[in-house]
C-alpha cells in the first residue's frame, strides 16, 4: 500500500506543476482533465501526508522511550504521544484503504434516468410519476439541473415511461444504485374497498455518454419522423416533429417527441442512444468480471427488486442492504441522502471484503 501511495503523491506533485504551465492553462480541455484528476488524488495525498506525520511522531516517541533516562513527567508525555500517534496511524490506514479502492470511472458523469411503469397499470404509471418527482427534487437539493428528454403520459397524470437527464458533478455516483425494480404498496384512490395494491416500476440509470465515448456511424442509424401524441393542441396534427432513432447493429430504439423542433428531438434521442450503448458496454464488462460483480451492492440488474415503498406503514425498505426507514413522505420529497449513503457504505464494505479475499 505504501508504494502505491508514494506513486499517487508523485503523480499529484507532477499535476501541481503541470497546471501552472501557461500552455496547459490555455488549453481548456486538457486543463479541465488534469484538474479533475488532481481533485480525485487530493484527498488521498492529504491523508497520506497525515499518515507520514503520525508515523514520524510515533517512531520519534518510540526512539526516545527506548533510549530511557527520561524524567517521569516527560516520559508520561512521550508515552501519550506514542499512543495517540499509533491510534491515528490505524485510523488513517483504514481511511487510505477505502480511498485506494478502484474508482468507478463513470462516477463523475451526468446521468440519464429512465422510469417505466411495470405491473399495476394506471397505479404503476402514477408511481412512476412519484419517482420522477422524487428524483427531480433530490437533484434540486444537490444543485443539479434536470431536463425531461421524453415522456409518455397517462390520462390521470402518471407516466407509462419517462426519461430525463440530470447534470451535476458526481450525479452518477449518487444515482447508480437506483437501477432495478421499485415496488409500491398502497390503497389506490380508485379502490373503494380499501384493499392494498402492489405495483412495480422499473428504473434504469445510465451514465451519460459523450460523443467521444461513442462515435456513431450515421450509416448505422435509421431515423423516422412521426407526429407527436398526447397533449399539445393543434401543433400535433400539423407537424411531424417527433423522432424515432433505430441503431441497426444493436436494434436499440429511442423515441423523442418532447420538443417542437425536429432537430432538438433528434439531438435528445442521440444523447439517450449513446448513453444506452455505453450502458450496454458497462453491463458486458461487469458480466465478464465475476469478482467485480460480487463486490457490488446488488447486480444492477433491471429485473432485481431493490426497494419497497409501503404507504400504509409509511416505510421504505431497501432489500439489498436490509435497511428500513419510516420516513416515506420525506423520501418521496427528495430526502434520499440517508438511503444513498447507506448503499455507498455497504458497497465500499463489500469491495474491501473482496479485496482482502
């Protein structure tokens, strides 16, 4: 571990010099890239420097105690210094183990979230709307920007499906554990007998792909235009502004009809397409690396039931980490940090366990 930390510190020092170079400062893309790398290394370097300081203090105290001849008061003080330095070393050492775990390369990306009503018809569509509201409110509390990319609304204000982007530093690192099946248990407003219904909604969280991640060959695309459906007045009947993009090699289909401009709809559809293709690549790599799968909370499988929202009991249960919180209303209003922090902690613990094995 020590050798690895020395390498990290060396790289950090190199970056510190590079970002002062006038040529690099004038190249915004390269400067941003180096600053991002430096930001990732900074907490490791800071802890490592504290570690070295504590180690030096401990060794110095031990040497003084071994030499002997110290007055009792001074000896007590040196013993206390030795003890506190040793304890600090242990604490910092554990922190460094966590900091040195391999980072998910997509953690800093923006995300595209796709929510689809599953079993439960209109009730599932209404809950899809509740989840969209929950994620939008959470994004707002984090100071992130969200934008609807496409939506298929139902008559009662729910969504058969909705996809939207969230732009913000570290958005993927906070949202990535939301992929899977979300189950809701509640009495529908339309239910006169007061029976509790169970419905499901599927959530997919995709890291947003840049154009450089996926250079799509235009020859691989089939682009169709059609008239928008849903609310929108006379505009719907007059123009075919909605876009359907089919990626022929993979059969991936993306539709976008939210904007009045055909060009904007195409732009949004390609954004979603690139992210779905990147997500498929990530899934493929994860499937190949069985050990990496074991070191994750849940598999990220869309068919995995990950959470239940029980309205009568006011509780939310995450089945992957056996966590139950009796704060349903707050969670649905975007108070997700306690849930997400617990998932990140559990994921880190699994990775540390896998590393030690």
